C-alpha cells in the first residue's frame, strides 16, 4: 500500500487506548504497533490484503456491524473494541469451521508446533470443536520435486496465490471451484510437478500458515517456515 | 436534428398502424417461447399473409405466463378493445385469422377485465407486450429515447440527478438504496473516467423480472443507462447479463446495434457532444456475481469473488474508477421519470417507497407470471386478487427476496409491500421474486432448500459462509429427516448468528434469513421434527406444562 507523504494525523481509541494514526493505516497495523493482539490468518505483512478469513473482525462503537481489522482504515474519533465476549465467540466459531472443514490432524502434521492455525486455537483457548467434522476426501499433490501440496491442511487463505502472483510474478497458483469445493490449483489444474510456470522458488511454502504447503523430506513437527524476507521484497517493489 | 428524425420515425410507424385493420401480437418472450410460441407466430404469419390489412408481430411478455402462448388481437374498428387468447397452438392459427373482424374465438379467449390485468400499473412494463422488442422504430414511436433526448439537449447533469432524487426512486435490485443519492455520489467523484454498470445477473430462484424486461423492451434499459451516464459523467456502460439468458443477450445485442446505427447511442449521440457506448459481458453462472464487487471483479476478467466494502464502487469500482451500478429494473424506470417528471413518479406508491415494482409470481398460485403494481399494495391483493390465490388447499406463506429473503406467513398478508414493511417482517423486498406456498410445503424443507442454494453458490472466499452454510445445511437436513435433537436446533441458531455477522458479503450475511424467518413464524414445525436422545418424537416445549409450585 502506497503511503502518502503528507498524511493527515488522526486519533482514535483501540480497546480504550488512545492511538495516533496516519490516514490509510488499518486498524490491524495500529493494533500491532501498540501491542494489541488481533488474531489473523489470511493477512501477511508484505502481501495484499484479502479480507477472507474474518477472524480479525472487530467492533466499532456506534455500529452494529463488524469490521475486518485488516481492511478497515482508521477514522477520526473511532472507538474500536478488539476483544469483547461476542468477538471471542465468533472467532472461536470460525476456528470451529476451519478445523471441521478439512482434515487437520496435528499429531502427524509436519507443521505441528509451527502452525498458525494451531497457534491461534491454543491462544484463543479452544479445546474442542462443536460441529461435526466434514471429513472430506481431498488429495495430496506430491508431484513437485521439492514441495508437497496437502489439500487436507489447506484453509484457503490464498497467501500462496498472492505471493506467487504479486511477488514471484509466476501466477502458477490459482483457485478453482466454489464454496466448500474450492481448491488451490496449479496452472490449469494440472499436477504441480508438471507446471511449466512454477519457478520452484518456494515462496508459497514459506507463506503457508499451516501444513498445506511443505518441503519434502520433513517429518512430523519439522517444517519451520521463514517469511521475514517478505516485507523487504515488498519495499523493493515499491521503490 | 434528432427530434425531426424521431418525429419522422414516429409518423411512419403511426401511418403503418393506421393502415392496418388488425394487429396480431404474439408473445415471444422466454415464457411463451418455451411452449412453442415461435411456431404460433409462424403459423399466424403464414395464415394472415393473404389477409389484407392484418399485421402479425412478435412482442414481449404480456404477464400471464402460465396461460401461454398468449396472443393479443387489436382491431381498428373493434368496440370491445383488444382480444386476448390463451394457450394458443399453431393449429389454432386459421381460426384466429378467420375470426378477424368477427366474433372472437370463444374457446381460446382470455378475459382481460379480471383483476390480473385491471389492478396492475405499468411503468417498467409499459411497452412489454405492446412493441416488437427487435425493432427500435416501435420503441421510438412509443415515446422511446425522448427522456434521453430531453436530458442531453435541455438539461444539465445536475438537473437530471435532481429529477431522479425528486422521484424518490430506490434501487430495485433488493437493497432499496436511494438511486438519486447513488448517482450524486458518483457524479461528485473526480476523474475523467467513470463507468455505468447494469446488473442483469438475476439469480434468485423463481425470479424472472429482469429477463422479461430485457427480452421485451431492451431499449428501455439502454436509454436508462445512457441517461445515467450523462448524469454521472460516464462514457462507457457495461451490461452484465447472466449467461443463462441467451435470448435476452441476443435482443440486447440487436438493440445496441440498432441504437448505434441510428445515433442514439455511441459517440456524439443524438447530435450532442456526449459519448456513451454500451458493452455486454456475460456471467458464467455464479450467483455471487450479482454482488456488486464480485460483478466488477468478473467484468475485469478475475475470479468473481466479492471484496470488503468500503471503498464502495462509487469511489473505487471497475478498474479502480468511480462506477455507478444499478439493477435492470432501476434503469428501466429512468426513461419514464425523465419523460414525465420526478414529481409524477413520486405521486405513485407509499411515503418511503415510490413508484411501482415488478414481481414474478411463482410457486403454488393460479396466475403464474409477471406483474407490476404500485408500492404499498398489500400482499393479500397481490396473491389473491392479482395472483388468483392458490389452486389447492390454503395459502400458507409467501417467500420474497430469494435466498436472502424470508417467508411471510398468511397472517401478515395485509402488510403493504414496501422496503420497510417487508424488512420489519424479517424478509426483504429483494429483486421481486414471490414464491407462494400452500399448506403442503414444509417450512423446514423450504429453509433447507435455500440453504442448499447458498451452500452451492458460496464463492468460498470467507470462512463463515463457505463452511457455515455447509454445517447449517447439514443441521437442517438432520432436522428435516427427524434425526435432530434440541441441541442441534440451538447450534443451528448459533451458526445463523455467526454467519450473519461475520460473513464478507451480502450472500453470507443474508444466507441465514430463510432459516431465521421460518424459525420466527413456524418454529413449531421445527420442534415437531425434533427427537429425544432415544430417537423418540419429543413433546412440544412450546406448550410445556407450567412448573408446579412447591
């Protein structure tokens, strides 16, 4: 997001804390600046905002609607609440949806212990799911020489799709289907290993929040992802 | 210069009409075409070819689709006015041709002095069933493009917007956002490039208003869009039509070609300095593309998924430019408003909802078809007087607003139909589909059906809608099959609340509406289906005995 050089400065309250902000700063950015925790899944510094996971929704005083913190800009005099009981229940419920949608089995997952979904569940105090598991039959694509795409762990945050297009510029990753049948695909739904556009850069693997995209040869709990390089790449693009 | 041309065309058309003794109109909109009205048209043309002074033409929808194919005969010297025929088959053509100028064919006659025809007030549909949708000359003779001509030659853009504001017109796509305000917002945005989009991605089950308007009177929508373009300062217009409407697309293409050739659309239209070009884009079958941000993404060639608003399309729309996006019916109202004035339009309807609304009557009702009534008419009048009531049994409820709407029980049928009243009842006006249900329908099944629709049409972008609708559908299925317990119902209500409040776009935010409204009015139907832990039918808690005082 391009910053304006001469942005107006405004003030607002987040969880009762007075916060100064530039225009065009999102509630999420401000909260992170001020050490206020807002859970996120599809957001990643350095990628464009997606606004799809809905786990970062916050309340704004005076409105009954909920706003995604990642895509809502600060306005003068705004009073934001990030941790009410209502929000806690909704976030818990959204995690319920994610854990039941596909087959998330932490104990055998290579990302066990390094998974953002798992981290959030622990952080939000989730102990069980309240709706039945859907247990879909989804495939694993291990055709690539270095990486594996395991659709069982995919939460469709589309970080991989965005990083592939926005930063690597390969546009290998795409999306297919609708609703719960949505799938991440490579090129025109071919095997990843057969992709002519994939540069094997591994960026998608490193931005993936769960064990859906992993390196080959890792055992349970061994897959640690590195993504501290992202904001720098983004800055270089802007310059 | 264009005025003379219009007058010339009008005069030619009027002379042609004056020379005819009889005009036979055959409906060639999708409803009647599906019962072979094209063969009826061919047979009538064939039969009347040696009958001097008889003109046979195809026209748009006449409304009473359940009795199609419909044929109307207008005779110059007739004292009784037009005669309408129902269920006409190609074999009936000789009889109709023979009867011209004599007594009508009794076995086919459809009475027109019934409430279905008498109680309607037609603005959007004024030319439907009257003019040949494939001839621009007939539209011009019916005062078509007069509104555009007045706007671009005599009015400033601000005056045009004022007229729309005065009319009190509200968005007919369902939301009911004031059209004048929307136009003002787009007009005030800076920038040399702006766009006008017509949303013709009509996808609600049981709704066919937009299709009929596009098939019966396509020029009307083009004129509305051009006026909007002039008012907000846009030179490009897009019509996003769903791919399932091939006839509407074909007629639109033809209409655009005719209008461009005549100079009423295109560069320097009507001899002024204003340019306005209209393009057609086809939808690929996604219901969610009716949502404005998803529609814009789809026009841009991207995957049709919505994005959070703000910024609204008025600020950041098609290709990042300010964009005005209105529904087909909204645009179809505009030419009449410009021609007759905003004050005239504001005189029709209720205090907050002005004008008329087109409804598509479907389901368990006598007169299935398309109607246009003034706002504020009660549901009872629409269903019983115009619709003719249900064929068998009792009318139980009416579903309005498609998968975003709700079911209104028969007890509330005296409610006037306007945006606010329907919202207060837990439903919405929606785009105008009305599905009437008799007492054989299970409300749980209705809710399950609409949830299944939302589940398969969810785009998959946001989690609450993508997964929540699946769980809600599974729970409704479980309840309907008599396998659910009270805690399943509690979970269903909890999920409704979550999906409604956390979903990204209107599809998810309104997906629980059919469940919530049936729970509100027909909760006992849900409770009757619940079982206890052992699988036995449970006692209705609604009439549970009072606790005995100790």
